[in-house]
């Protein structure tokens, strides 16, 4: 699947159960490493493959606004595709 727009970026921090897990983003393959991050744009086609995982995969996912976005991009909107927009930015 892919996200609806490129205004939100993702960071995954590998914690445990990473052996055999793969993240496919736009025809590139990434593997998590404990304590390392993968930063990526969720608007690209992406999927996770855990069929070869030996245990449950645990990551910390942080989603943040693209650094080139400004409050003006959100005027008149109450939420992005996923999150509420703070009142002061509406």
C-alpha cells in the first residue's frame, strides 16, 4: 500500500524480533537492525514481510510532518489523513 500524500514521513527504530523481517519501499529492500533507524516517505508503495521472522517484530514508529510543510498547507482543514491538526494551525 502507499500513503495518500508525501506530507508525513516515517521513522522505524528496530527493537527486537528483527531477524528475517523485511521492509520493501519502492522496489528497494531494507532490513531492521536493533537500535538503528529507517527513515522513509510513506507515500511510496511499501510493505512488510515477516514470514521468515522467528519471533514477533517490535519497532518504534515515529511519524512526523515533512520539513517543507508549513502551517499554511493546513489552513481550513481539521485533520490530515491520519492525525488531527492542532487548532493553532487550522
